C-alpha cells in the first residue's frame, strides 16, 4: 500500500554542484506518486537555467520545475511551493543528499501520531538534530558515505520519535493540516531565510502540535551554500526578530540542550555505526575486568585505545549483577549499564551482549568483579576466550600469595598448607582451596590463549596451572606522550643534605605500605639522613601529606607524563620498592627507569627478574628486614659507590621499553591466530530497547524525557545566555563580540552545551 503523495519542495539559488547531487539522490530514492517542486529564485549562475532545461527534457513526471520572475528570497520561494500544493510537504535544501527510504520513514513517523506537525531527520549538520556530535557540523565518518550512516541509524532506531523544541529547515516534513491551521512561513519577518522554521515551529507548539525527530532517518547536509556570505548578517538580524516574537524560544532550546534527552539515541546509533562497513568487518574483542584501578586497568585500557586498528575493542567492567560495557569505537566513549535479572542465566547474559556488539573473542583480564558468574558464563559461551595473568588470584584468593603475616609465601602449592593459611585469615576462612583451584583449572583449560607480562609471571602461573603455551608479551607504555613540565602542585622539601628516597604508585599492603611505615620510623630512630617521598598515595594517606619532621611526604595522584619532573622536584635519585608480594610486571618500575632512576627491589616476582636482567638497580639482601633494607640504601648511597650508582642510572635510561603499539600488535596477532581456527557461534542479540535503556541508565538521563527543573546555577547560566543572545544582535553586542577573545567565547559555549 502506497503512502499518501508528498510534495518535496526544493528552493534553488545557485549552488550548482550541490543541486545536482541533491536532485540525483532525490530522484533515486523517491517513488513515482510523489512530486518534486523545484523553484529557481533567479539564480545568477547560468548553469542553473541550463540544468533546469536538461531536467525538463528528461520529462520525469515527478518533477515540476518553476522559476520566479524576480528574486523573492528564500522564505517567499518556499511559501510559493507550499501554496502550489494540497499535500503534506517536505522542505528540502538544495545542499542535501537524501538516503534510501527517507521519505517513507518520514511518512511512517507522521502516521504514528496525528498531532505531529513537523518532522526533522538526523543529519551531520542540523544543530539539535546533528549526528554524531550534538549541535555541531560533523564530517561524515572516515570511509563512510551518507548511506552507511543511514544504515547504522536505521539499524539502531527505536522509532520513538522524540519531541524537539524546533525543527531544522534543511529537511523538514510539514503536515498540510498544520499549514491550513497556522499559515505559511512569515516571509515579512524572515525574507531571505534563517529563523523562519523556528518561528513556524513555535507557532505550531502554541497551536497544540508536536515537532519531532525522525530517529530512524539520516539526510546529509553540506551547509549553507545558497547564501553563505550573508548567513552571519541574517543570523544576527533574524535571531533578534525571532526572540522578539517568541521570548521563550531560547529558554526552550537551552533547556533541551541541557537535558539532551536524545543522547542515548545518538549513542546507540554510534555503536551500530562501528558495526557498519569495513569497521564492522573487524573482529570484536571484549575485554573483561573488575572495577578497580591499577595496573590491570592501565594495561587493559592501553590495549583498547591503541591505534593498531585491527580489531574493534570493548571493555566490560563486571560488578556482581551489574555490568558496564564501554564502547569507544566511534571516537566517543559510550557506556552501557546492564543489570542481570535474577532468573537470567549467566551464559545467556554474556552471550546476548556479545551478539549485540558482534564480539568474536573475550579477553578476560580478571574475574574478581563477578567470579561465579563469569566462570559459569564462559563454560558454555560459544565464543572463544583467553586470559591474561595480572596477579595470582586464580591460584589464591589473597591475590598476591600472602601468608598470615601479610608477606609472600613463596608460591606454596601444597593444598593442606594453603588451606591452613587461609583458615587463619578471617577474610578467607571457609574457602576450599582445592575447589578454588579446580574450578579455575577448568577455566584455564578452556582458554584459547594465556598471556603473561613477564617470564617469571608465566613460570609462577604454571606452578598452579600447567600450560606449556603461556605467551609472554610485556606491558607497553605510551612513548608518544610528551613530557609535561607544568606541575600543577607539589609539596616543598627543606633544602638540606638529606637524601630523598622515592616510592612510586598506589601503595597499599601488597605494595609494602606497612613496610614503608616501618622504614620511615626506623630512619627517624636511627637518625638517618633519608627523606621518604611517595610519588602517588598510600592506603592510609590518599591526599597530599607531609609529616611534621618532613621525613615522609605523600605527593598524591599523578600522571605518568609528570613522573620525571616530580622526581626532579623532590630530588629523588633512588627508587625503592618495599613490596610484600610478587609483581607480575610493575608499570612504576618502567616509569622510574624511563626517568633514569635505578631501583632497589625485593628478590621476588617480576621486580627481581627485570632488575636482574637489565642491571638497572639492586636486589635487597634481606627484603623482610627493615634495618637490612636501610643498610642496603646506606651502602648504595655511599660516596665510594657513586661510580656504580652513575652506571646504574645509565643502565636505567638504556632499558628497552615496549611501546603500547608493539604490545597491542603482538596481542592482536594472538587474536587473529586464534580466530583463524575457532568458529564463533552468536546467540540472539538484545533488543534495541534494552540497549537504549542501558545507555539511559549509565548516563543518568532516564528522567530527561520528563520535565527537569534546572539547578540554580543552570538557571542563572541560562538567563546569562539569553541576555547575551539578546545583546549579541545590538550595536553594543556586536562591539563586545569583536573585543572578547575567541577562546573566552568558546569556553562559554562549551559550558552552555555541557
């Protein structure tokens, strides 16, 4: 059954190349019973008249070609077209490219509610209907055309047709009954264009009609070529006229921008965009981890954000029944929050997520966030998974193989000794270590790959889970990041002869927080000329801190690009790692070496292996004895050992560093190797409504569809913006606009959009 006939009105003034592309797209996608009314408003480009003659010769029955006797201006030309019609109309700029099914989808939207008066589709350049970035002129995604974007938007569409405060005139459907009710555009006030559709939509709202977004359609909009040189003047004059007619116009639009209720719709389409075209042909990798920060998170995010480009990467953060999926494949970080239902099987929960985002391989970085659920889900997933060793959680629930004293147990494997150890620790009492390791052994046996960041980590892992194919890929660091010399804040140290000893990172019990406290106390008791500086924070001292005698300074959080400047500022030449348990790699050791600082490390884990291999430091003689560690430091810093110290500094600078790109390339080679011999069986994907709700939940905008009361700050910001816009189109406003720095204007605009 055909939809009712629609009249497409295309006003023309020059812009020859754009017009050709526009009409070609309209003729290609428009069914025979619709009519195309094209009106030349006395174009000065002679090619336009020739083009009209060519089209007349083609004798396409859909085309009605007209020419104004005099230049009427944009609005009167549009009004002429609407007056010649008795049907619903679509106003279409000549600098647009329409896509498959565009008109049928606009009609379907109109049929959904008789109170809909105007309909605007998504576009790359359509203010509040812009995609993917809100209120911006967007280029089409690299390697994609308008049809590709339209396919993604259509695939993601919920067809909820949300209300918008105003339509956008580049492509706007108008119902004939609305035209009969409120009349045509105001050609007296808005003769040449700009603001006429906003005025019309405000009149429509006042008459009880709706302005809506057609959320399953995309039309490309090149820009305002028809009157580009006049746009600025038109904008200034007509906005002032628009506000005079509708004082609440700006408040409505700004409130809509502040709430941005269509953001989940755009974001869902962005995820589908990543599955379109050549990007969608790439394997999808789902990285699974807990929600805690640290080296595991740093490594996982480095993999995801590396610019290798061989895969689509997603991050799944598991927190019991609440899972957050993060998608950055479209350039913007999109977050979905999924809540598992009590009667939902874990396998079904994960499988449906994988199907929705076309995941070919799961890369498990940690089970701690939802261990029972993930273990059950992986058992019958139908999608291959691999595992990275970041600690020893699978072997021992203490995570770092710590005994009852909080010190490394030496990788004990005897089940009875391990059980006694756990029973003596209240946090782990009742855990059956045999069952613990057995269920993880089954998990590891099913894994299609296991990756460790160091040889020693791989060796220790094999003590508990004998696999001969553990691959070693060192963690990478971003070598492209520029060193920043702009320290925003740092504590001051006395200018004296004391030596500053550095401890780097987030220092909790496993990283040696209690040992560090003992080292500071014994340094004080022994009156040693040492000052301890934590470049990072401690579990008991998260904020910047300095003891009264300045023997302990805690800098607080930092970014790696500031590391060398911080070490220089605090006069740190030696870095000490007072770890209680073994590391599998240790990013902060890499940071110290890149800054040319040698390290004193315990004889355990990857710290021991890396220092022994590279010679950029020293191994503690008795790492459990506080005084022995202090004696090691005294020996290292003796003047007679300065030659050795300088040599170790040079060794630190010379240690080879793996880049994030090299790490990612090596890891992606593993992915491709596995997928070349593994079949992937997708389950049924989640419905779009579930994905949409997950975006709303994560964004916290579920209530944005309802009336939202502005905060006091937002209220005054809105009033300031409204006043500024009114002033902008006066002599005073123009003068202020010229003298206010562009950067300040951009900051204010960004704040308003936020």
